[in-house]
C-alpha cells in the first residue's frame, strides 16, 4: 500500500513539473480556408481582417480563394476533402450539398441566427429541420430595370407594350432567355411547379397545357425584333443606348444606375400574353448562403467565422460595397437599404416569386437548352415536343 502511495505521489510530482515547464502565453494557431466570388474578394478580406482583430485569443491563418456562389456546389462535390472550410453558395444548391453530406450542421448560436434573419432565408437554409447554412443576402432574385426616358410607368406593366414601345423607338428589351433561372419566370407565372417528391426526386410540369402556352409566349418574345439576349456585360454595356430595359438583379444596380443617371428606374417584372390572357411573370426567390464544410478540422472556429461574415454589421457592409440586400432583419430595415431603387423593385417582384429551394441541379441544363433553341429560332420541333423532351431530362 505504501509503495502504491509513493508511485501516485511521484506521478503527481512529475505532472506538476511538466505543467510548470509548459510555455505560458502561447497562442493556438487555427488555419481556415474561405471561398467567395471574384467580385467579393476585397470585401471578404476586409471582413476577415476585422474577424482576426476581434478574436486575438487564437492565431487565425485564413486564406481566401475564388469560387463563385454559382460554382460552389460543383467545386465542393468534385473533391470534398479539398473544399474550403467556409464557402458561399446559392440556396438552390443546399439539397444536393446536404444529400452528399458536404455541409456541417450549424449548432453554435443557432437560435440567435434564426432570430436575426428573415424567415424565408432561414427556411432556405434548413433541411430536415436542421440548420445547415448562414443567410448572407435576401436579394438573389431578378426584376426589370428600365430607362425612364423611353418607358412610362404604365408601359412597363406589360411585356407586349414594352416591346411595342421599344421597337417604335429602335430600342431593345433584354433578357437572357438561355439561362434557366430567368426563363422559368414564364413557366412559373403560368402556374408551373418545380418540386421534390417523397424520395427527393425532381418533379416538373412545365409541359402541361399552360406550360405549352408559356413556351409559345417565350417563342413570340424571342422572335420579336425588339428582343435582345446576352450576358450581364451585354446588358450593362448597352443599357441607356441600344437597350432600354433589361431583366437582371441587384448585382448590376451600380453599373446600370451609373449608365442611366436621372433616367434610372426599376420595377417588378411585367405581365405576358399567356394564350390570350395577361399573366404576371413570376421569378425565383433565392438567397445567398454561407456554409461550413463537413470536412473542416476546426468546426467551432469555422462557425464563428461564418457567423461573423453574415452578421448585421457585415450585411450592411455587403450592401454598401456590393448593393446586396440583407437577410438580417435589422440591416434590411435600415433607411439606406429601404431607399434603394433596385431592392424596392425586388421586394415588389418577391410577391410573385417562388422559392428555388427544391430545384435540383438537373433542371438547369435542359431549361437552358430550350432557351437556347428559342433564341436561335430553332423551330424544327413543336413547342410541345421540345418541352416534353426538356421535362423528361429534368425528372430523369
């Protein structure tokens, strides 16, 4: 018994000696990787620097890489082990990311995050009752920019009227119809549904009777002499000269307002001719989110950083820097945000918008192929045949 007591005492003394030899004042080093779009790099670096200055108890080594919200899902699923600890993505990607086990569940300050953000943004960040992302913006949608020197407020209520006025004044109405995000506005306006069945499989009814009428409306629109398509560079480059109106989102607000000056205006999407009935165009209501990789080696620190990047202060910074609408309730209710023309137009359009949460990756390619055919005026098949083929690919 005495021997055992001696051994215990010796071990205790050794432990105390080791503890006494441990350097004091050392700081743990945490390495994190963040992905964001090219346009957000400088802003994100500013946020990261502020985070490091605020959290000095650890030595944070945070590297910033360029991966856009649109490309995040593909990049993460390509090699989950190489994914950034913290990355931005569009909310329509959340189902694929969660189903692949690529996102870390948000557990730190969950109730506070839910309370701070709009209900729609939290719903978009949630799967199976679990929070998997931090809402970053509530502006991932689109509406109509227009030149007030060409169109009146009454003109922009109807797509038919806009095309008539534009043609008479030798101007163009812009829309990227070969982009599945935008072309959906016709089908959704017609009452079409994109959803998931009980097995998580994509369903789509864009080839029903109303869908075919929507397809015919797209055909008529793209065939009109005043129609113009292209990417963002075409719109921002031509607005105010050849282009008098265009469908886009808040990310182009600064460029478009700069070109139009006093003639800068924006509003909800117009109505379109659906088989003889004027019907309000719909849109996708989306949110930009920040997620944590399930492969991160520092989940608590990654959650701290993600929460910081999406807090009230940084959502206001994001608005001021990139004109992006906040999902944070307090930030969204600031007078500066409410006075923004583009965000006011988006709010008006959101009354007719549909969540894109249940839109899987296999929707985009077939929808874009149909839009491309319309822009190319490829009428080798009937609209019904083309939409039957499109839907078959979407639900395959």
